[in-house]
C-alpha cells in the first residue's frame, strides 16, 4: 500500500493540504521523527524550564532533547548558562541527575574538571603538548524571557526571539517569575507523537467532552465556536463571555497589566501567541473553586481577579499565569510514538505549602487535564497507525490554531529541507 | 555473510526449494514481515471471531490486524458489519476495548458520532460547507460462514470464499455455532513468526513427544506416518485407526453429517481443508477422558460420539468441532518474532458453567497443548536467528500439509509481488 | 547534521584519527554493530569459557554470540567440541539451558537425535531417500589454551592462535586451570557498546577515582602515568613500584614461573598481552586484605605471593590468575547499546566453600569493580549519543592500550571490508 505512493519527506511536505490534519507518516514514522528533531528541535528556540530551576550559583539542571543532553547552570555572577553535557575527553555524560549543585563540573570517569564558565581547568596525564583551552565544554545558546528559559541548539539561533521578548516582557513582568519557586513538577510520558500533543493543546473543541475539571475555570467559548449551531442558551452564554473579555481587558490594561491578544503563530520562526483571558466563577485561578490557590500574590499583580495570561510558543510550550500561581508546560519528543510533557507549578518564593496553599488544590485541575489529554493523544496515535487513516478536516471555527501549528511546522520543514540542501530527499517515511 | 547473498524478497521467493522449510529471513526479517502483512494479511480472508462474540445489536468487537484496528458490530437488523476503527476527523481510535456495547459509535475526542451503518450523523463546529456524507466510517468486507466470522481488508476480496462456503456450510451447520456462546477465551503471545505457528499446526509429527494431553483423544496416525518404520504393534494400531475412519465416516454420513476429507490448501486463494476424524477412547471430545465436556449437545448433532470435525483455513485459523463443544483458533501476527494465538471455546448457549460443564475439563487439553506448541515455536524462532540455520527437509509422510502451507504462502507472495507491480524489489530482508 | 557528513562505514573507518576515541556511530549505530559482529565476532577467536564449565562427558554449555547459539560439549573421549545449536530438520534450538548434561543431543521438536560427535543417528518418518549423513550438526572451531576455551565462527580461523598458545602455555600452565572448578559466575549487562567495555578495561587512568576496592591490591602505577605531574610522594611510590616489578619478575622467573610482559595487542589478528604484576600489601590476591582468598593453592604455584598474571585478548577477554584463584572475563555484545560481561571465579577443584574460602571475600573486589565499570561505560554510551560528542584525545601515558585496542579494531574492519569485497559500502551508520 504505502509503497505505491511516494512517502519521501519531500513528497509528504509538498502534498500537505491546508485545513486538514497531517498524513500518517508525520505522526508514525521514525524517519520523519529524526527529520523533526533536526529541522525543528535542533534549529528553533525551545522552552526548557524556569530560572527558579537553578536559583543559586552552582545549581545545575539537565534536560535531554533527543540525543542531546544539555546542562543549564547558574554561574557565580548569577547568569544562567547552558552547555552540552558531554566530557571532551572520552565523551562521558558529566551530570547524570536532573538537578544537582556543584562547585565545578567534574567528570566521574577520569576527573577532567570544568569551571562554571565551561573552561577545562584540570586534566591529568595528558602530556606536554596538550592544550586545555581547546577542550572546554561546548556552549548552547540560552535566553531568559522574564525567567522563562529558552535554549537553541543551532549555531545561529533565530533572531526574532528579540521581537517576541520585546512584546512579551510587559505581559510577563507583573508576575515576576524570578521571584517564584517550583511548588511541584510532574513528568508525563504521553503515548503519541509530539505534534499530536501540540495539536491537542491548540484547540478547546475537545474540552467540553473531556475536561470536566478544566472547564470549571476555563470558558471553552474563548477558543471558538460555530455561531450558527448555538441554541438560545448557548448564544446568551457566548455573548456574556464576549462582554466579559471586553470589560476585563479594559480594566486590566488600565491597571497597567497588558491583556490584548497578540498572535504570531505561523508568521515568525519564533512563533507565539498570548492573551489574558477571564475565568469563570470567582475568576481568580485554575482551581476547582476558581479561587486563588495561593495566598501570596505573584509579583506586582494588582488584584486576585486577573484571569489567566495564556502564552503559547512554537514548537513546544504553553503557559498559564494567574494572580496567585503559574503553570508552565514543555513538550519534549522522545520518539515518533512518545512525548514527554513536563509541567511545573510556580508560586511566590515565600509561599509555604500547607500554610499559604494546599498542594492538591494547586495542581488538581492540570493533573487531571494532562492525563485526559494524554489519553486523547494516545487514541490519535493508534488511529494514525491504521492503513485506513487519512487526514481529516479541521473545524474552521475551533481548530484554526491547530492549522497554524501545522502551517508553522511545514514551513520549518520546508526551510530546512529545501532543494539544494543536502538531505532533502534522504529521509523516507515507511 | 548474509550480505554476500541476495536477500531481496524477490530472490528469496524465487529461491524457495519445495520440500524444505523456508529461508531464515522469512521468519526473522521485519521487512519480510511487513511484506507478509501487505501481501497476505491485507489481501486474503482472515478468521477473526464468531457471531457469538457480538450476540446482540450494538455489540462491538475490535480486532487488530497489524497496524489496522477493525471494529465488528452487530447492527439493529442483526447483521454483522465491519469498519475501520478510525474517526474520520482527527483519526482517533473509536472503540478502545476488545468488547463493548454501544448505541452509536461516538468518538471520545470531539464527539463525532456514527450510527451502526457507519454514517456520520453528528459533528459540531464544522461550518456550512462541510458534507457529513463524505465522512462515514470506512467499511471492511465481512462474511459469516455458519457463524465463523471472516474479514478481508482488500478492496476486492478473493471471490473463491463462496466456493469454500458452499462446501463447508453442510459440514458446519449441524453444530449450529450461532446458537453457542463463548465459554472461555485465551490469548497467548507465541514467541515466533506467524508462519512457524501455522507450520506447527499443520503436522502432528511432533505430537507424540510433546502433547501428552492432546494425544489422549487424538490419533497421531491420522496425520501420517512412514509405514516401513512401524513395528508390529504400531502397524496393528494404524490399521485399527484406518478401519475406524472408514466405519465412522460411513456411519456419520448416513446420519446426514458430512465427514469426508476435502482439501484445497494450496490450490485456492481461500485455501482450506476439512475432515471429520474419530477420537480415541470414548470418542466424544477433546478432553482428558475423551468424553463430552458439556451435557448440552450442539445444534442437530445426532449423537455424542461424532468425533471431531477439523477445519483449517489459510493463512490463519484452525478449528475443532465436536458434538458437545467447539474450539476455534486464530493467529494474528504481531511482528516478525511474535504472534497472537487467540483460542475460543464454544458451548451451547444454554449450557451453564458448573452445571452442564466444568470449565477446567473443557479447556484443559488445549490450554496445555497451546503452551507446548508455543514453546516449540519459540525454539524454532531462536534457531532461525542463527547464521547456521538452513532450510531442512520436510517429512514426505508427516509434513505434507506444512509443505502445502509454504506453497500457498509463496504463491500469495508471488501473486502480490509480481514484476511490473511497484514494490517487488523494494523489501530487503536483513 | 549527521546526514551532511559521510557516515558510510568505509568513510568512518578511513577517517579514524590515531590517538583519539572513535566517532560516535562506532558506539551507537546498529548498522556498525552488525558490521562488528560480522567483521570481528564471526572471524576471530573468542574467549567463551573454561574447561571446568564442562568437566564430565556429556556436559554441555551453550553460549550465544549475536544471532548464533553455540553448544560446547565434552565428548566420551574427554575432548571439548563445539557445534551450532540448531537442529538440521526444522531449525529448532537443541539445548535451551546454559548448562546441561546429556547422553545424546535430542531435539525436543521431532526427536531428531545427534550423538556427541554431531552425527544424526535417529530421525523418524523421513522416507527412504533420506541421507542422515548429510544432516549432522554443523561444527564450530574450538581450542583450549590450558583450559581457557576459545571458539571461532569463521570457516578458516586465524592461524596465529598457535603463536599465542606457544607463548601463553608456559605462563598459564603453573595455574593448572583444568584442575579448577567454577566457584561463582556473574552475568552483568553493561549499558554500553562492547567497545566501550573493552576500552574501559584497557586503562587504569580511571581506577583511582572509581575503584576503591580494586586499588587496594592493584597498583594504578602499573598502567602508566605522566612522570612530570607526580609530586614527591607519588614519585617515591612509583619508584617503589618499579623496583617491586623488577624484583618480583626476577624471583618468579627463577622459580620457573614466566612473568615478563609480552604484548601483541595490535600486531596480530589474535591480539593479546600478558604480564605477571606484583600486588600491594600482602601481595597474594585480588582481595580486600590482599591475602589469598582460598587455602588450596592452584596447580604448581610455588608460593602464595605470586602477584597476578594478567592476560588480555582481542576482542573480548581479560583474566587475572593468582596463586589461590583466577578470575576470567568475557564480553559478548548484545546490541549497539548493551554488552554482556560474564565473570567466572575459579578455585582449586578440591576447595570447599566455607572451609577453604569465603565466597564473599573471593568475589568482593571484582563484583564491586565490575559494577563501577558498568556505570562508567553507561555514562560514555549516553555521551556518545549526543550530537555534541566528538572524539577526544587519549592520554599518551595512561591510554596507550586503549589506542591499541582501537587500532586492532580498525585493522579488523579494514581487513574485512576492503574495496572489492561485497558489502564494503553497504552499511550506513545513522
């Protein structure tokens, strides 16, 4: 079957039909996965963590992106720096743990020692001709956007990160993430391709039927609907929601807290979208009672009732910033069929568990929602394996941002695998 | 080693020596496995279950054939129908369980809803240009042969199913499978290629040394022997068995129960073989005491002592129908190295466990035999991995039907991968 | 990235830079792994066990080398013989256990029976034209070097085994391994490529920081150091050690026990190295108190204080022979990412556990050391996966023998995959 049609990556990319989900090999082929890692995850800015992951000098966090292990360390001048986590001698992994605190970076194998600037400062028995200065750690590009850490594995990272940072800075600053700490982290391995995880995140068409907890604070109306299909009750609700957005934005912006929608999901290499959205009920937080989960308010937020700032980045993150806490999500592809979803809940650094917040209440909505989404991603992955799978139509009302994700992805693939560059015809999805 | 000889699929097929087992890549190569799935399992009729799997309207059974998931549902008019188990929207698997009962088929993801005829009857937010009639479930060919369910994934299934059905109908009808229920189902993952599982089933040369339970009711003589090797005692036994077959067939046919051997294992696409064989001892059933395991007799069977009707189909099933119960077996390839053997024991639908039959007694012989066969298949799979493996000779007296299985298989591969068709040279076994 | 450079095996081999570790695909690519198995493990002499593994007639040991299973049996004339562990009928594995005792070799499947000379002596139902003499077991080359068993899977094994045997015989004879028994065997699956396991074994640069137990008896100085880096205390120690080697060799050789270094690690196909090295402290054995672990001395060893005879062979073994016990190690590649390290501790055949030796004391040093080495191998395997990995420089003072291992390996690959031979361009590491 499959071998009767052209499944070269070039053909798959060229054949993509706008408005429809991708062809199956994009979700199931390890060859396409390898191409994704090269064309997307080794070229663009990736969200990998937050400054509170490494609060003190010598604190190290490691993160694995495909075959690469990266270590992120706070140096003695309080800068965050990133290096490839590979000794320059025999190639041993330097830091094995996800989190550690070090003086220098010492390889366990033969004790080669690097300082936090990445310089090789000690290596025994190497003889007189050996030049330590040629054997420092290989650096990785790193940027902190108001405490959100992005890295880029490319030699030359996309320049438009600055344009995103200029816009997003004022949105994020009032939450002051550098003054938070991680109350909880949860790693979930979803049984599907990373693109299915991302597509799932980019629409709320599925929320009503699948997310009983999330839809307590969140209005599904905020993510689109077919107006002609609403009955009278629904129309009234949708109108109420529309007014609420209008009123809230006016109020919040007047209080100096940017809230308007900015969307560059498929017209920038560093694609992103943001909007501050009102919440239902008490309107304070992503909790089951829609009230603040934490008593200590974040940063300079003027009130508890600030809704939730949504921030989405291509290819691998989304975030919700409320008055009392924030939740940040990163997606790390593991193979064509599995993806790591890493979720971190941030509270004010002085907030005390059991006093200022109840942990179960803080994390309850998203722990439930993540698992529900993971199941849905798995059903799609299973479906995409079938010979009977064919791309289906996206809803023009509720899946426009899924479409934009696919557009962005196809653009990245085209940009990387253009004719004339080596490798364009090499990968074959089967 | 291997790379010094031509291991293209075309070469392997062309090189097959009649009377000998297949070359190693037929058992060990994932590339040949993929070719098997395409050339055999996506083109021929496959046995997948029985009507009692879905006795009532809305009952659904799912079965996975390689990368395909198929759902078999009984509709409101009591017909059994089969569809690809894939939503036409985002491709999610529709029914996750092996068995379920539904009103309509509703996708969990965005609530797209199909009726039991496969029509899409509900899909929200799709806008005004959307045509539901183009997005029904994809049908799969399905046939019930007196309650035995066969499906075919090809667009045009082999036409000779009817010829088999015409012959087999009268053999099967007296057992009235539609009036049975499944007393027990057992799934066993055998550690070998599906062809080794089938080859193992197609001879009883190994029975004496490996199946102490099965050879209580079953005569190994019924499956061939080298006459010149028998000693006096064995010769007397073989003669007794020969007479028994003659007498029983005369008696059973006179009672209106077809019993003669019909064999089309390698001269039809829908290859099959049948014969009603006498049993040892009480002669009633595949049990350790050779007596009926269930008090309620099946269908219109005139007596308890009806031996066992054997029915074998290519590529993936065999069955034993006795007066009191039936055992049906399907083989579903999982990968080059693993195969699912699914066994179902059927009793009269009114038979009550603990009253009319003892479950352990009903299933004991085949539970033991299946495990013994699975071990043997595993030893062969391990052997086929070795560089020292080379095709060995089949016994002309006891392995003729193994040879016919291989003939049939090679014919199917040739028919699918003929020169001039795309793909013939593509697969390479390594 | 990778697809921009030539990763064909021929290019990788040609590009190897002396003095540096290998390029990543040599450690991570399954294609290179398959080439290793063909070019190295199916062509050279491999250490697989000791005569005490099969002490009595009919004793069988099986060992798996890649896809091949080999059975080693002691015949009735006390010879050790080796065969492919594959029945010539349907290819079933004959002996399933690692150790067994048999009269004849009987296949479980259809009872084909071979005597210990490999002749097929029984096969039922095969008809009159069948020639048993064409269906004997396939032999494998086997040699015992003073009780150390080596096999070779090639049709024509390397002839220089004899040259090694001529040299090594006198070194090994005083330990009389044929008169020992296996006190303990331990199988450890190391999470790395077999070459990383071998490289780790070929230097002691890592011993100081990683092997607190091993460095009690063993002098790291014996494996090289940069003289200009020693401080005064270290220099004194190194000098003490140098004198000790000189004195011991004189003493031992005078007692008729060969001790001098012989090294042919990269100038023979059957590459090896040996030297008898003094031990620290009591100088008797590889134990935590450096004293003999076993009261019964081996063979004709003249004293307890005989140091440790080191014997290393390419591609897959190393050994330590002391006055009271011996430890033999074999490495068997499992896949590109995993290797089996099999360790056997040998004591005099009359030694009684709990009386003549304490098992924990006997095996303690190497049980700890093996696990530490396994961890180090794993860190390197993880590092080699990274896009940032690049070959690093070997220490000219402490990693010369790692360099010789790589030289030998690259020579073997070149010899096997020379232009003009089929297959040289085929493997592609990705």
